[in-house]
């Protein structure tokens, strides 16, 4: 299925969706999951692969958070929300992607060839996302090295 054309400019519907995404991030279980994943900085493929195992204590938080951001970025991919507007207001998903990006090829080879396809689409189709991602990527590298 081909994605819909890129929504050319944001409108009040985009604002409503982004505000709703923000509200969902504040839900207690989601907040705890985001906190856990926010502290996770995989230094190796093994670190990342371990979190994806069903028995890992952080597995549920990982699944909830990573699927949440893929769902959000899928809204841009399918023309539901303007990609630049979404990227300007959802940097946390870019932060997560920056942490797993060094392991993306292996993740796709060993787990799912579609893993993080929506955030990757966003980066390819949104100047705002690319600009923010470069800043976030540099920050994540420093944070990962210091741990």
C-alpha cells in the first residue's frame, strides 16, 4: 500500500492530533515506560536484543514506547498529519531512534525488516525532522559514551 501524499501544511486537526499524542504520553503506564526507555542506552547489539526478549524486565516498556512512536510517525507517512509539524513536537521519538540507529541493520535482519520504517520515512521526508535528528543524534552519542 502506497502512503498518501504528504500533508502540505498543518491545520487545526494536526494540532488536535499532536495534543492528543501529548496527552497519551502523560498516561501513568506510558509515562513509566517512557522513563525506563529514556534511561536505556544500548552500547551493543546484545544490549538492544536483550530488551526485546519477552522475559526482560524492560520488554513491555520497550514495546509500548517503540510502537507508540512508530504509530505517531505513521500518521505523517500516511498523510494524516504534516510531517514537519509532527517532528517539531515529538522529539522524544527521534531520541529513541538515535539510540537504536547504530543497530538498525541488524535489527531489521534478525527481528523485523520493517522495524522503525515510519521514523525513517519521516527523516527522509521532513526537513524539520532531519534538522532535529542531527542535534539529537549528537546528544545521544555523548550520553551513550558517558555511560
